C-alpha cells in the first residue's frame, strides 16, 4: 500500500509513545472497554482515550459503542486491527521527488 506523507507521520506519532505501544499489546489479547484499559494501565480514562484516538487515527485500532444487557450506559470498546508497518525508500522517493 502506498502511503501519503500524512499517513506516515500519523503512524510514526502513534508508535512513538510507550503507552500506545502497551495499548496495542493489550488489545492484541482481546477487545476491551476503555475503563478496563485505564484500570490495567493505572491511568485516567481521559488519558487512555487520547492515546486510543491517536491509534485509531493511524489505523491501528477500531471502536464501536455498545449497550450491554446488564448496563444501560453505552460503552466504547476497542479492538486491534490487522496491521503491518513498513517504510521504504520507494515511499520516500514518491513523496519527495
């Protein structure tokens, strides 16, 4: 897949933080609710949401809102998307030449 300069920047930014890498690791096990991720990482939901938004923008994760039978609140669940990260000279040549 040919990547635009913005896509390359988004991917680089998404992978440049240890918390986001840990989120990818946790989501590789199974999909999770934001509260569960925040608890596992010992962080606030707001901080986890910011990191998840960055990962979602870069195409690493996807989310959906759900109503569960035992809880009437909508919960946002995240799951890992299949990805393969690579950057080659051809990508850079196409962008900059």
